C-alpha cells in the first residue's frame, strides 16, 4: 500500500515527530510505501530526509489545503493523521479541518491526547475529525471510552493500539552504572522533554525525603526543555528546578542531562535505572511515550495517578500513588529499593507487557487495520483491541 503520514517529523525535536518516524520506519519493514507530510513550526527550518514530500508551515492555513490537494493527485491509498492539539495551526489546531475538507482519500485519525474535559473548541475539532475519519486509533481503553462517550465517535470506528516501543538492546545494570560513574548508587530516572506539566519538582522533593535513608541516591532528570517552551519562555522552568535542588541541598543527588537523547542513550539510562518515575501532576494524561519506553525496558516503575499510568501499571506492573504527592512517591520508591524481590517482580511484569508493545508488532497492527479499512464494504461491530 502507498501511505502518507501527516505529522511533525525529525529532525524537529518533538515527541510526535519521534513517534511518526518510528511508525514510518516499521511500516516500511512490513512492505509499505510511506511518505511524510511534515509540520514545521514558526520561524524554523529543517533539513528533512527524502521521505518528506511536502512541508506545511503550521501557521500557514493555505499549506493545509495545498497538502491535501497534493495527496489527492498522488498515488496514495490512505493518510495517517497524527493528532495532537499543539502541533497544527489555528485555534486548537483547527487548520487541520482545512486539510480534511480538501482531502479525497481515506484517512485514519491517530489520537495522542484524548481530553476528558475538553473546551468547546477542542471537542468540536476532534468530533469533526472523528466523523470524517475512516477509523480512529487510540492507545488505551480509557481513551476509547472517552472517544465514544465525550466525542460521540461510533464504537465501530475505534481501535485500541498500544504506543510503540523501540526494540532496545538490553544491557547489564551494574556495568552501565560503572561506565557512567555511578557504580553502587541507587538510581532513579525521569526522561523526556522538560516542562511545567511534567511535575519534575515533585520528583525532586521525593528524592529529598529519601536522601536521609539513601545518602547516595541519584535522580537523573534526562532531557532538554521542550523546544516550543524554550522559544516562548527560555529556561525559566529548568532554572526553577535547579533552584529547588540548591534549596534542598541535593547537588550530589540530582543530575540534569540537558540534551535530546539518541535511542541508544535512552536505553542506557533506562537499563541502569533502579526505579523509573513519572511524577506528572495532571490526572488526565492519555498517553506517555516515556512511560511506554520504561515498560518496554522492563523497569520497576513508580508513578503519580493519571489515565495512562493507571491502565498500563495495573495488575502489579508498577506502583501508582493515590495522588501527586512527594511523600507518597518517596514511600513507594523506598518499598522497591529495600525489597529486591518486589523490584524483580515489577520488572518482570512490566517487561512482559513491554514485549507486546514493540514497534514491529504495533506497525503490524496498523497494517491490519489499514487493510481492513480499504476492503470494500468495510464494517465492524465494536471497538477492537489490537
């Protein structure tokens, strides 16, 4: 099949861009031809790879209609539309409706954020996209419920496919710690783009509580400030975190790795980790790619409660606090650090789930959905959990 993906795309540094590249690369492994329609942010210029056949500037409304006309005139069977509110132009990304209005090929809507309490504008946009789509993919059962109940998308359009995870090369924890100069230290890690919604201050406060019992504990905060936030505010949030580290006298216990990591580097930090934490303060986060990666690497995970963590870490695959509270996170981290048997159980259960989420398997599910959609007289009766 000849497919197109509408999304941000590397070298732009963006979680959705990384997702789109992984999806594209793995679809091609299953014999699909995949071209990219890349969304470029204001004031930026990227040297895109050859698979990018059309560049849309997010605030140029005309580009959205023009890219749809390009697809209409090309040999393309179907478009995969990666939906996230922050990457398309207009109010809440409503320029995307221009693309859909001009598109004459079928498309799949892939939802990265499904809000339980959207604004009127956010709800209207997602409803319209869902009505026009041949299928709507989400990454959790909770998101599927919201798509149907809140956004009125018919059940027979909705598929649940997990967030893909790279096939990491497993490495021995102690050998990695030695290579990174942290041998013998209990390592806690958070990675991903840094921004106020990530709750890193909650994680730092939890480490301050743990320091008395574990003087050598080390918290890796791995990742750079989100590029859009950096353009808008600079490093205000990161600087506030650094000040918190100073105030709590945690200079030897918190280490910032301020860079956009390669996949191999991500694997290194995850595999040397004793406890991975996601300290997000908001309860309605539909997906966390970084949590998916930690599950894929079979880490012992502690998290604040939000939609994705509650679903993915159920049945003993991780420990979830009752609220975004540093003391409770510290208690859960301590439970793991003092109990090697619990740690091993959590790693085993997370790793078992992670093996079902590798990108080759996830891409195969996409191929099966696309083939089903492109069959004549396509019908289904209920949500399909792929």
